[in-house]
């Protein structure tokens, strides 16, 4: 699919939602490089589902509509590489046990759905919604809306991982800037330190597959 895009629509913004996103985005980057059309502004991994889950869980805990909540989720898009920054939600002060439970539930919400479906399917409906919500914002930015900021998995210099999910400012050409994610609590820093080796390994796996 990416080879086709490279040949026939090289200037399109590619929103990669096929798992494992931590590896498929680097695969796409390597393919685009081979065709000489790689533009890091136009290749993004969709991590909106992680944000939707985090917003839903915090909304339930606070008695709020999830639409009134906007949790920043950084890292990657698989298991422990998903790091919701609950400390940055105004007015939300969970206990240590609640924080642990919410973090793990955000990271492994997909497994919860598979279990509920008794192995007969995965989180297809929520993924479809996340893809729609993400794409709508990208289109708004491409049409000139200068206020679009949403989390996405992109080429990044925020950490020593080549790709990293963080809040990103979108514009007419795709990703204008990967924004910082503020100060982390010791709890969040511990998770980030735990996350990075896995994330970098999954990125390297994607690069190796593309170059094999």
C-alpha cells in the first residue's frame, strides 16, 4: 500500500492505523525513502484510540463527559509504550492505586475488548471512530484551521527514539511541529524509562522488515 502511495500520491498525508503502529510507521518511512518521497510531515501514526480510552476512563472517574477531558498520551501505540499523562488533567487527583489501574487499563484496553468478545474480534468499532476523529482534524488543518493540536506518533527529536507519540501541531502540509509534553511526575518518568527500550526495539524491528 505504501509503495502505491509513493508512486501515485506521494504528497498525501498518510495516517497509519494498522497495528503494530510502532513498527508499521517506520516500515512506511523506509519504503517512502526508497522511492525518494519521504516527508516526515506527511507520515503519522494514529494514536487517537489511546486518547479516547484515557478520556473515557478519566471522565467516568470524575463524573464528566469524556468530551470535556483531553488527556495527553505519549510514547507509542502498544502495551507499556502507551503513557497517559493523567497528572496534567486539571482537577484530577487519583489515588496511587487508581492511577495504576487507569494507566494499565489505557495501555491494555484493546486486550479487554478481545476478552469481552471471547476472541471473536477486536476493538474494530472504537478504532474506526478514532480513525475518523483523527482524520477530521487533519483535514481541518489542511483547510487552514491553525488551532489543530492532537497526539500522534511521528518522527521526533523529543526523545532518543526516532519516532514518538506526543501532541503535534497540524497545518496545511501535515505535521508542523511535534510539541513537548511538559514536566513528568516521578511516576510518569518511571513508566517512560520502562517504555523506551521496548519502543526503540519495535521501531528497529520495523526498519529491519522494510529493509529485508
